[in-house]
């Protein structure tokens, strides 16, 4: 298999898919980052409030560098809010809910986009607490997937060039674990998004705001779909190389 088949079958489609998914996330987030959610708390206060409301009082909230690098770490039980999301405050109308909670700010509140992102990570924390099967499976696959994504391509290439079919097959198996990880991730991510919407709806995220939250989470979900398709295309290309080497 030469360079041209690789460009046409793997590189070009994966670049197009990845760029489209990244553009959709950025553009959707930017749009709804300008819309007031009606929740006038800081990002950290809101994360703490939402965690506590779900009985996740033991989960820590920390800051992390970057933009949209928000994540929940099940190993340490920590929800990390990115600098981009934590700095997302827009002018909006005062919401009596925040006065009751003691977080009132009459001039600035969280954007719809920021609320959706934080609620999504709380969804992951809830999955962890409830021992969600898909999340548990993903944690099991992680070590093999990490090896597969780095070592497997070299095993395939060395196996093919040295005519060592067994080594190439081992490489395929490891890379298959990396592909499996991307597909196991899909129900975990979409499940967290469904939980997120259920968390924020009682807080007034309905109508336009609810639609905005759904749009942000849907766009984020497409990045994981893109990653899964990219991994699958790469695996199929490696498979063709290995099978072709046997002729």
C-alpha cells in the first residue's frame, strides 16, 4: 500500500472529519457563550452547587489551563474547570434562584455554553458514583488503548517490513483496543450529556437556553464520533497493509 492510497483512504478523510468537528465545537460554543444562562454564579460556585445537588459532595473542583479542557478525573475524584469556561461571564437578568443560594450578582452571570460544559462534567462524576457500566469498561480499556495508540503502528510497520506476520498481528490487536476505546467512549459521553440536560432544566435552562445547551453538547459529542471514525479508518488501513503483506 503506497502513499496515495494512504492519503485518499485515511489522511484526507480523517483531516476533513476532525477539522469539521473542531470547527463545529468552536463555532457553537462561541455562539452560546454570548447568551446569558440566567445563573449568576461563578463557574466554580456553579460546579460546586451542581455537584452537591447530586450528592457528590466529596468531588473536588479545581482550575485547569486551556480552553474547553474541562474534564472529570475519576482517579482523584476531581472536576477540573478550564480557564476559558471559568472566565465565561455575560451580562444578564437577575435570577431569584441565585439570591436564595447566596451567589447573586446583579450584573454578570454564566453563559449557556459554560453551564452546559460544567453540567456535562458533573454528569461524568455522577456516572462514576453510580458505577456506570460503560464508564467502568472504558477505564479497563484505557491502559491497553494508550499502548495501542503509540506502539501499535510501529509493530505493524516493523512486522510488515521484516515479514514477521505475528508481530504485525499483535500490532493490529493493540490498535484494535485503541479503536474500541473510542467507541466505548461514545455512550459515556452521550450519557453524560443527557444527565447534564436533566441537571440544568430545573434551573431555568429551557426554551432558547435549553436549545443552546443541547447544541453545545451535541457539537462536543461529534468530536468523539470523529475520533472514533478516524481510529476505525486507520485500523482498516493497517489491516489492508497486513493482509496485503501475506500475498
